[in-house]
C-alpha cells in the first residue's frame, strides 16, 4: 500500500506524540519521590533534585552525579533515569543538578575550570551531608566523561567522599581530542591520508590553544567566544597525578565500543599501574556512556537517540553495565542505612 506525503506526516506526528507521552510517563515514574533542591556554590544558585530510594527504603548511601561536557540538565535529558531507577531500587539515594546557566541554575558552566567544577561538587557533597545526614563513608560520586578531570581529584581522604565511580574517563584532554578526531573521520569514511591531515590540523589547533590569550579569539571561528575561553582554560587538563592519589574505593568503567575515548588504552593503563583502591572494567557491547552500542553507535546523540532511550528503557544500557555497578556498590563497607 502506498502512503502519500500527508499521510506520512500524520503518521510521524502521531508517532512523535505517542513517544513524547511515553517519555513523560517514564520520567514521572522514575522521578517518584523526587525532591526539588537548591544549594549554592559561591554566587551560583544551583537547582536540582534529590531522589530517595524506592519503596520507602532507608538510604544505604547517596550518589552525587557529576556531569560530562555540555549544557547538561539534572537528568542529562533522560539518560540518567536509566541508572537512577536500579540504584534507587537497591536502596541508594541520588543527588543531581542543572549545570550553571542551565535550567534554573544561575551562572555559566562555560566560565568554569575543572578546579571550579571540583569546588561545585564539594558544595553539593557538603549540602547533601548537612541536609540529609550522610557521612563521608556513605557519600559517593559518579561522574561521566569530562568528569574524568573532576572526580579523580576528589577521590582521596582529603575530601568528604567515601567512594567514587567513573564512566568513560580519559586521562588527558588533548589525547582524548586527538582520538575523537581520528574516529570521527573514520566514521565519515575519510581516507587514511585525509584522516592524517585532520589530525595534523588538530595538532596545530592544540598548539594555538595552549598559548592563546582571550584576545586571540577568531571572530570567523565555528567556535563561540565562550567555548573558546572554556577550551583555553581547560585544554591542559590531565588526571594522571590525581590518579596516583586515589585512596578511596573507586570503580572505573569503559565500553569496548567507545567512539569518544580510547577506552582500551585507558583500561590498559590501569593494568600496568594497578592501584589497590581502583577496580576497572571494560564492558562488551558498550559505548561511551555504557549504552548498548548496537543501538547507539555514534559519537553524539540526537532526537532519534533520545526517543530510542524511551523506547528501549532499561534495555538501552549495555547488558553488563548496571549489574557491574550494583555488584561493586554492594561490596562496599557502608555504615547502617539512614532512615
């Protein structure tokens, strides 16, 4: 049967409407017992949610979510809900917030250095401990991607954090960008020669950014002035020294099919320089965010991917991702749950 253009548009509208309604129901269910919260980091007023464990369970611990790059909302546009629900079902509470300048949070995340972000996370940790009675032992961090230059620095006994989880971390900002550039051109079908040209251009850009001043912004650049300033502040980020100081239980997870970070190299680093506090895992069929790489095979996400998140639900995650996380959490020596 042939479908004309008007029928096709009608069907697409219907499908998007149904998908949006399913998304609304999914978010409403996951956000049951969500408590809107506000706390401060310096002059920034940060808005987010505190989620209690499901079925009125006492909280074993609270996991403070630390965003990756970009203008992230408290729920990362629905991605976090896939992780929140199984955590809450097992008795864990969650704290997450909109980045500065996103949603109801004031400020501008593009003005931040990684040190600023570390300070912001500590403001959240202190707030949730004072408000809900958590202690160092049952307060944990879980960070994603760019949080790899935030969480490791806080993963030692100098801070009020008892354990930490990292997803898709890279040690070095510049190396990560070079890997991303190479994979991007491979995915585009570029020839080996063209890919090498792109990498050479990337290296030239790195040399420029490493010595650039605020006044060096190029008005004809594809990059906004604010993003330019963010890059020159943070391009030298490297977590290597922070890694050597980790002395709290830490779980680092990567997907074997990560297209953003050289996961196999990052995993191999820990096999060569083991730390008794650090557990690592390289998960099959998982992408940068530990989503199922069969369904999410790009370097970034669009509207189709968000709809897939809703459609697949818990099956959007790689099959071993949540079990690996929960199994590791369950073996932590946590104090008695907070009622």
